[in-house]
C-alpha cells in the first residue's frame, strides 16, 4: 500500500494538487525535470530525514523555542568574548526604526518595492564615508571576511597581479572566507595568499618580513587595525608606503567603532578599507548580525572594479528636484549575471539602516565618547588582570580586545574558562591551538557594555580559579 505523502505546511508547493498544477503550467510531467541541470554527483540520493510536519503554528513555535532554550546567552552570563562579534550597546531607537515595515519588508529598494530605501542607503553611505574618510562606500556583503576577500580581488583586477600579502595574526575563520574567495581551484583568476609575520613583542606587523616578501607580483598588502590580537597598527603609514613603492594597493580592515578615537587608515594612504558593521547598532545574533562593508577612493578604476551595488543622488530633468539611483549597475552580477566582476547577493542590506540610525544618533562627539569609554574600560581590565599572580597581558597598544597569557598559573585556558563558566562568566576565546607560540593565551573583549563591577567580578573570579 502506497504511503500518503507528507505535506509540510511551511514548504511551498507541497500539496499534490498544487504541485501538479504548477507542473502543468510550466509544461513538465515529472518534478525531477526541474533539477535536471544539477550534475548527478551533486544530487542528494534517497529521502531526507525530515521530521513529521507540525500541524499548527503554535506547536511549531513551541518546538523551536524549546530548541533555542538550550542556548546559553550573553544575557544570562557575563561575557568577555569577542573575536569578530562583539558586545556593544544598541539604542532602542535603532531597533524601532529597523523594524518598521517599510524597511524590514522592502526587499531591496528597487522598482518592485519601497524606493525610500534608496535614500536611506545613500544616507548610510554618506555617514560611513565621513567616518572612514573615504569617498565611496558600497552596499554591504555577508561579513568582514567576505568584504576583505572581495577587496583583495578588486586590487588584483586593478593591478593585474595575482598575489596578496596578509598578516599571519588574523582570525582563522576570516582567513578561511578570504581563501575561499581568492583561490578556489576552479577559479582561473586565482589569487595566491601569502602571509607576513607579526612582531613577537609588540604584536605589530613585522616590517622587515613584509618588505622581504614584496615584489612586482603583489597586488595588495592587507592589514587589520585593530588586529586579531586587539593591537592597533601604528605603522600604517610605513606599510602603505612600502606597498606603494612596489605598485601594490594598500588595503586595511578596520573596526568602525574605533574611528571616533583612532585615525582612519585612509589618512595613512590606504586605498581600500573594509570591515564589519556589527559594532554600529547591530545585535549579536546566532548566525547573523554581520555585515561587511567596502570603501575606497572616488577613482574610475576602483568604482569600476567594485562588485557590490552602490547608490547615489543626482539631479532630475526638473530643476531643483533630485533622485536616488544605482551607480553602474552593469558592474554587478545582477546587471550582467555570470559576466559580473564577482558574484554577490543581497545578504545584509537591512543593517545599513541600523548603522545609519546609530551613526546619526551618536554623531562625531558620541563616537569619540564611546571610543574613549572602550579604551578606558579595556585599560582598567588589563591593569587589574596584571595584579593576578601568574597572569599577564601581551602586546599593545590595544583597543577593546587584548591577549591574556595564563602560563604562569599552571592551568590551561580551557580549564580556566570551564571554571569561569561555573560562575556564569564567559572567558576569553582560547587561542592556544591557533597560535601555540603564544602559550596558553585567551583573547578577552571589553567594551562600553562592561561596567567596572563587571570587570571586578571577572578579576575576583579569576583569582579564585587560578589559585
């Protein structure tokens, strides 16, 4: 006896009658014809192990909430984790505006949806350009890693070269994304990534090692400030000059919330900047909340080689009337499909609204104040940590993240973090396997959300844990 087909209420076209009508409308007799273009070796064989469909929205909600309840959150625990997704305060008005239906549901802001989104995005570009001291800011992409990878590919197309230099002190996950974009085996224009060392005392870029690896094959020199260890790169002008001397483009990854107190790498001669919008009014989200931006000079080569959408303001045929429109749409994969500079998709455009609202609220003075607060909080945490026997901090100067070495305690980072977790504290990210030469090191994050009593609670807990 043939088993009845499961009809999932939240998967389109599952009802047999609806599926049959769809097939008749498009002229096929077997649903497999829809998937004929997918190579057989990539096709899933057999039946997917899907649970039985839940018959009501209420039961589905209960089921999902039960799964989510297993998570341990930063609301229930005091967290000092960062490493790419950081705890920053999001003003209530940001959430209020981002969740307005005209922003939340207007897919992209084109002829088929809310054209007001063009203006909102233009305001975002303007605010970010001022913060970064750059001329042009693109529509965002998935995250910092994707933005960095696309920035390096931009540099390769502009220079006609196929090698890039990046720091060895970099987040492995971000590096993985950059490698995927730069050198997949199938890509004819693969870009070869080479690394240069960091100074073991300061954590800054090792300029001698960098210079020894520069050549006329290098398309770009990439730095991050702050870097993965939280160190602010103070040699930016020298690095940009070295890159320029060899005809390479200087590219910098930057945490935008640091720019209220730190000089933009653009002022040191960097031609392309990238980073993540998450610190600017975006909550830490499981599987989301990231949004990579790219900014560059208003030069024809740079604009032409950016694969991401850009919007601008221009005069109309009516005097005194202005409109917002996309710039050179044919650059993108939306405009020319497979002939585009790179494949891009709509991924995180909503966060442009969050960042624009955040920057509008903060203003230059607010960004300076929040930067100063982060510096003060992090400095206080470092000073207090140094008072614990066997604990020392590494490198400097740093912004909101810094390395804490536990070798003197005789305990591993994993042991210390497990003990802290019992006290409802998330310790720093364990870097001992990523950078074994640094010993038992953890990356701690301190921002404006950490009160003095929060830091004191960490210190007191560590004193108990490491004895």
